[in-house]
C-alpha cells in the first residue's frame, strides 16, 4: 500500500467561497481578506458559522480541488466512483495491460526459477499488497500465477478487452485525475475516513486531506477531530506531520503486517 500516492494538482481559492457567502448576505463591508494565507478574522468566523452552525454549505461549492490519485486498487475506484458530485479521468486498462506486462517479460519467462522476492516485487508493481496479516505468502504465489497467465495471454496476442476478465480486484489504478468541490469533498472525507469505511479508502481519503492547502483546513475541522480520535493521535498537527506509513499503521491497527513480512 506504500505506493499509493495523492497529489493536489490545483485548487481554486478559499476566497471564492467567502465571496459566495458575502454575496448572499450583502456583507462585503465586513470582508477583511488579505491573502489566501491570511483570509482575515471576520472571514474565518463567517466560514466557520456557515459550515458548522448554519450548514449553508452550498457557498463552499465555489472552492474546487483537482487531485492526482495513483496506484490504488480498482475496487476502491468502484467505491470512489459512487461519489457522483465529482469529475473523473482514469487511465484505461484497455491501453496499458500489454505495455506494462511486457516490461516484466524476463521474470515471466523465467517462471520456474524466480525467487519469492522477485514474485513479491512483480505482484507489488501490478496489484496493491494490503499489508494485513490475513494476506499471506500463498497469496503472493496465487497473484503471481494470475499475472503469469495474463502474460501468456498477452504473448498469444489476445486483446486487452478480453484479458480484463481475469484481472484481480486489487489491480492498481496507475493514474487518475479527480476534481471535486469542497462541499462534496467534505461529504467524501466524512464517509471515507470513518472507521466503517474500507481501510484502503480510509488511507486514500486521509492522504487527500493531508495535501489540502493549510488555510483550507478551516473547512474540515470536524473531520480532523474525528480522525484524531479514531487514530489515537495527540492533536490535529499529527494528521499532517506523521509519515504515510505511520498513518497507514494506525488505520490498520492490529491487522497491520509490514511490507515484506508477507
Ligand atoms: C461505510 C460505507 C458502506 C457502504 N456500503 C454500500 C453498499 O453496501 N452498497 C452500496 O451500493 N453502496 C454502499 N456505499 C456507498 C454509498 O451508498 C454512497 O453511494 C457513497 O458513499 C457516495 O455517497 P453520496 O451519495 O453521499 O455521495 P455523492 O454521490 O457525491 O452525493 C453527494 C450528496 O449529494 C446528494 N445527492 C446526490 N445524488 C442524489 C440523488 N440522486 N438524490 C438526492 N440527493 C442526492 C446527497 O446529499 C449526497 O450525500 C457505502 C458507503 C460507505 C461509506
């Protein structure tokens, strides 16, 4: 799971949401905005009242984020795609199976002589290894065998659209562009950082929160509080200071088993 990566490509200013709110209430005389890093005390209080007291969240739809999400499982893609108020562009397996698998030709041709480490690294390239204790070495052998089958089909020039039927659910999504507004992101983060969400989605959602601009955190304070409690952190700063692996360990709890242990 350590290859999963989240980057914030761009975002529209928090000020868009402030303008939205001040338009509704005709209160531009109270606008004390200086810069994105210093939006002003009046504006801070305004945003807090809107989000946490009045739930007048339509104004924060004016703030929009575009993320690059990489190397997570296709079954998480299926869950992510249930969030309808967002835009998606996903690298298609149709175009990449062949190109990717052929790079590992030497490994697959040497099927009978390769080491466990080579198998592990090959599986890790194509599939998400979950770092949980129930995922055991036999699972690596099994998944490697599926990859080998895929290789044989590629070699036999079977089209990608037909090979897709034997891809495992933890096949990696290499690249995805994901655009979502702050209101919808709040909904996503609330649902998917929660203890009842799948642990891989919890990890992905927590990484999304971590890459937001610091000044935008004012919109996500309730979600931060919940994460601090659930992950047993000292304070909010820990959400942003801890390494990705430490966050993952805390999400997995007693299920955690490190990388090469499996
Ligand atoms: C722990 C967990 C378990 C889940 N289990 C299942 C499961 O077993 N089976 C399953 O099918 N799904 C499951 N889901 C997915 C869930 O039902 C939602 O599809 C998903 O979380 C997206 O949430 P959303 O609809 O709020 O988000 P979005 O689609 O982004 O919608 C955002 C908000 O817009 C509003 N909205 C959007 N569309 C409509 C509409 N048509 N009518 C009225 N209001 C609308 C709602 O207020 C909604 O909250 C699960 C989700 C979680 C977090």
